[in-house]
C-alpha cells in the first residue's frame, strides 16, 4: 500500500513542540501545577491551533539535590513551520516565566525531537 498516495492532499502539521511542566517548586517541593498546565494549553492552542496534555514521570540530576524524580505534565502541539516561527518567542518567554516562578534550575522545551533547557 502506498501511504504517500493515500495521504497526498491531506492537511499536514509537520513540526512538534512540547513543554514539560514540573509538579514541584524550588526543585523538590510538590505543588498543584494545573494552573500552569492550563496556561500552556491556552498558549499552545492559540499559537498552534490545538494542544494536548498528558502525564509523565521525569527524573533529572539537580546540582543541589541530586536525583529528583517527579510527576510532570507535557503539553504538546503539532504545528506548521510558519506558526512556530511566529510564536516560538512567546513559548520561550512562557518557559522562562515558569522557570522563575517555580524556582527551577531548568524547564524542558522539546522541538522536533530535540530537547532544549530553558
């Protein structure tokens, strides 16, 4: 079966962007992150035409606390190159705000299977 032929002419969003929302403040103090997840859903939805959030467990090595394991929410959108170019600055600004507000060492931003630390 020729999938290229089957998919020809269909609308395609060929880029993927994700932000990882921590469930802690100041590295390891648990918080309710639902407000931040909702803000990310609104930002991604407005910027890219839609968004999805889902649960994950993240682990990373903190320079101050050692290995930290926590629940995270990933907010994800598929997008056109044009919409990413138009809205990426807003996403990075949001990630920087999260980092500051939640007192994180970094916020993870994934774009096309490459992970960036804000």
